[in-house]
C-alpha cells in the first residue's frame, strides 16, 4: 500500500504526555498534517477507548511525531471493529440561537490541554463511538467565519482562535448501541469539542438521503409538467400573480419595518419590532415562478423518465449506505448567501463602550452541521490520553496499545491491565528477580495462556501445532499447579511428565541411542555434548577424543548386551588369565558404565578394559553379517586407539601405566555420571527430543528431586546444559522453517543459570536463530550475575524484559538502562528497580509497531486456586 493512499490506522502513545507549554508550541503545526482525516474513538463494552485515524499515513505520522503518538495500519487494510448493535447515528448541529462565548472560556480550556479529549471519552457510554472528519476552510468560508467572529465579539477578529492558521472545519458524528442516546451523545460531544459555542444541538444522520429526496422531487415535478403542459396563458397569469404576491407582500412589509428599526436605532431605542424575509423564501418564490413559466412550454410526456433514472440510482445508493458513509462524510459546505440575523442590544455594544448602530449581524459562517476547530482543539483531540490517575510519568502506567488483550501480566496502579503482544513472543521473555519475588508464578501465567489459547490463536502466533516444554530445575510444584489449571478450565489434555531423577518414571534419551546412528557417530555426539556441559576448558581436544573412543565401545557393548544380556560380562571374565583383573568386572547398566570400563575406571581397571576391547574384536568377526557387527567393528578400532594394536604374540602395545595416564582425565569426567546411571540406561523406557517435537502437547522435564531421588551436587547445571545442547541440535536438524509452517515450541525455565553451565553458544543460538525454528523462549533467573557477560547481554536483549526488585547494584543499574528511554530522566534508575514493591514488576516490551515505554504492574497471582490444598 502506498504511503499516500488513505487507510485506517490505530493510534497509540509513543512518548510521555506533553505538558501545556509543549502542546501549545506544536499546536499550530499538527493540524496541517491532519486535513482530510477522520478520527474515530471506539469504546467496546467498558474497555478503554481505542483510537483510529483514516487518512494519508505520511501526514498522520508527521503529526504523531510532533504530538507524541504513533500509528500502525490495520491488518489487511481493513476497517476498525465497531461495537455490536449500532445501526443508526446522529451528528452535531449548530442551532440558530447559538452565540459565540467570550475568549475567557478558551483561556480556561488551555489550563488543561487534554481536557477536551478527556471530556469526550468520559461522555462515551459502553458500546459507542464518536467520529470527527476534518477538512480545511474554503476561501469564501474563511471570510464568512471572520465576519461572524467579528460581529459576535463586536471587535476586530484578528486575535481569535477561529481565524488562526490551520483552523479546520469538522463534522462530528456519534452513535450508541442504544440508538435513543445517539442525539444526546452527538450534542454533548459537539459541545465538548466546540466549547466556545453557547448552544449545541444534534440531528439524526441519514447519509445519501438528500440526493434521493432531491431527485425524487425533480421526478415528481417533471411528471406534473408532462401531464398538464402546455397551460393556457390566463392560467399562467393567475398562478404567476399568486406567486408574485407571496413574494412581494412580505418583502415590502419587511422593508418598511427595517426602515423603522433603523430610525429607532438612530434614536437609541430598541429595534425589536422588525423581521427580515429569509433569502431561502425569496429564492423559493422565484423558483416557483420559473416553474410556472415552464408550464407554458409543451413538455414531452417521456421527459420524466430521465430524472426517474437518477432517482433509482440515488435510491440504490442510499439503500447501500453503511455507518462508514456517515463516519467518513466530509464536513459540508454552505453554498448559499451569507446568513444574517437580527442584531440584539448586546451586538450594538463594542468592547470600548461605543455604539455600533446596526439592525443585522452576521450569522454562523459554515454549514450548520460543520463545526470550527481551532488548532489547539484539533491537536488535543488526536492525542491519546490515559486515566487521570496514570498520567504522571513516574507512575509508569501501562501503555494504551498493551492494555487491550494478549498474555496478561498484571494491573498497573490505575487498575488498567497490562498484556504482552502474542505476536511478539518470538523475541523471547526474560524475567529477572530475587528469590520469592514471583518469577515462577509469572512463568505459570504465561504457560496458562499457552495452554488455553491453542484453539483461538492463529498458526502464525501459537495455534494447535504447538509444544509447551517446561524445565523444572528447583521443584516440581508447577506440574501440579498447571494440571489443576487444566482441570479447572475444562481443558482435555494430558501432559507427559519426565522425572529424570526417578528411575520409575519414563526417561529421556540423553545419549541419542534411538537416533539411528552407529556407535561411533553416537559417541562423537555424546563427547561433544559432554564438553559443552562441563565448564569451558574442563574437556580439551585430547580428552574429547578419548571420551569418543570409550563411548564408542560403551554404546556398542550396551547394544549387544541388550541383544544377549550378560554375554559380554561372561566373555570378559573368561579372559582373566590373559588380562589380570578382568574377572572382577561387574555387569554395567548403561553405555556410560561400559565407557567407564573402557577408561579403566571400573573393577579390574586395565585388565577389564583390555578384556572388553578383546571381546569387541572377537564379536566384530563373529557378527560380520549382523547389523551389530558394524558397531562392534567400530568398537574394536576404538579399543586399538585406546590400548594400542596387539602384536603377533598378543602382547599389548601400551603398558598399563601409559593407558592409565592417558585415560585419567577423561575417566574423571565420565565417572561423574555413574551416580545417575539410571538416566542413561537403555532398559528404561525413554522418549527422544525428536519424538517430543513431532507430537504437539505439553511436556514437563523435571530435574528437581522426586520420590526421594535427587541429583548429586553441581550435576543439575551439567545436566541442564546437556539437555539444552541436545535439544538445540535436534531442533537445528529437524525443525527448519517451522515458523513458516506454523509449528511452534515454547521453552519455559524458571532458572536459566542452570541451563548455562558451559559454553554460551547454544543459548545465544536459541535467541538469535530460534525464531525461524518456531521457538519461543521464556527464561527466568534469580542469579543473573552467574551468567557470562555475553549471555547476560543476550538475556537483557530479549524483546520482553520483566524485572522484579533486586538488591544487586550492578543488576539494578543494567536493568534500569534496559527500561529507560531518557538516560534515567524518566524515573528509571537503579534505585527505582531496587525499590520495586513486592510482587510488582517493571516490564519493557513492544507491539507490532514499535517498542513501548516501560511500565509497572502488580503481577497477578496465577497460582491462586491451583496450589495444592487450594479449593
């Protein structure tokens, strides 16, 4: 759509409210950009008023840059949604008796620059709208307005608001669901916008009805002419004489009374006893006389068909009219002779005490349905306002565009709800705050939105093809809370809960054993995962290679052991004489256990390790034609790399001491996982990340203690990073273009620091590249100082940043810098973040159009009613 094309735009605040001096400084510049625009204020139910503008987007944006608002085009170049039940409307009308008040009223209005807009919004009942269509003044119209203002104030008009540059003409229309209130709303809205006028009236709106009435009248008059013409000359003189008498008698009487009034005025007497023949009456009589003259002509009997065709077209046009025709109706022009009215005594008194002896005064200049808007009036009408209790900047109210729906966060001090725009969730949600501040409860609230809005959101936002994955690092109360939420809301879905620490629970394939890769490929993936999960530098290249070799043996042995349980153990023990210590070997439960054996970390040390390598070589020959033979061949090669190739006599190429020195660093790392070997055993029923991503639904990955089982110290960080690494690799390989396909995955974790133990690469990639893979990240942390500088910068850069109070000065300062628009001059300082009230959060986010000012809300208790023990 071209910027010059007219379209509907939604108006939102973009900066803090201008004070009176700032508003007056820009008031003369704003209206010039709003000519030919239509302002529409809509209240649906009891929600806050929403503002829309129809016009040239370029001009409106220029006005917004000056007045502090921004615009965003409506989707699909559509129209705003009007309240249901509205079928008719009314428009403001200047009555004959209306007079222009003194300028003191305008001076009073200036003391509250937003007073007009506030008054209009206060007048609007539930399910109503008020529209204002503007245009510039015409040349002759402007001259008439100047004369009217001068006569009303009995002085030179130059200093009046209504003759200033960029004064516009306006048509005000209003409607309610209860049509009986249309006239009252139109009258009161017009009075609020034109406060200098003593009276205001209103009239029902019938768009395009005037054209139908005019064409119908012409058709009827033409039909009469077609029937009776031509008439006799005597009849014409009789008709013309009657019309002439109707015109001349009032005209003569008016002239005599006017002359008498002027004489009385010269004697300083009252001029009440006179009247003036309205120009409309005179021209009506002249028109009737011309019509009578046409009766002398022979009018064809078919001539009435021509105006009839126009009547039918006007009727169709009127029948097709909608409320939008009235909303977009331009202010009408007054094309008739200049209005005059009888001069009252007050009109003869000038402000200097002199007498202005006149019988007539200039009447209202424009058409009576057209109001006059000063530059100040136009500017204040277009500026969005908030509730009076939330106007001060230091209260940080919810911005208007974030108060109408989405992901609920909480309420600001005025009671206005604050939402997150669902279309912006792909930018991520970062939540920071101290322990007990309410971070986890807020993640529950975001999850509740995701659970309950699958069926009423589009595939471009969330939709039915979506996965909600929680990582519960500290406790698992969220599992029950969200389950009770589903039951209460009547949501028939059953989440899959994976308690990693509990051997009796279904597990997650942490090694990739079910991914269809051979032993070496699986081992290489595990070694890379392990290197990522430990602290940077803990596993170097040599150690990674050794872990790969040992895991190749471990994976192959574990797969064969599933095929023939106990056979490897039996074969190894039989080699006790050749490899002392092999007889001490015990049965292993997982590839991790067999890898520890390969690294000489099990009973029998090098003897067991060498025996295991020898068994792998033997099985590689035996299973040559079996699929397991490939794994055993790879395991045999790995054993040769670890222990050296035996010579022709079967003697070892490397001594036991060399092997122990070589494997010592690696076995220390792999050995740490033996304490949680049940997480890696293939005998435990498991699901894969690929399976989870292929099946929309809700998933809980619980690393917190459960049924008496817990992780060893520091293992939560290692395992958290392990999970993230393998998840991202699966997403990268399996979820390309998911955003385009409408597939979504929301990750929720209440402690990010437990997922960020090793390298920053995965979490950076999740944020920077995750959008195209359909990822939505919701991460919270109470330990931002435990994040690396790179990861902390990434965390602070999420599209939505939510902060509770913090007592850490560095974090408070960084948070304030993320929230402020003006280097702290708008109230966002480190002290403000530190002093946030309990359960209150500062929120910085955006909508589709732009970043919104930071605001404070009291976060809703999303767990209320769903906690264990709640009724």
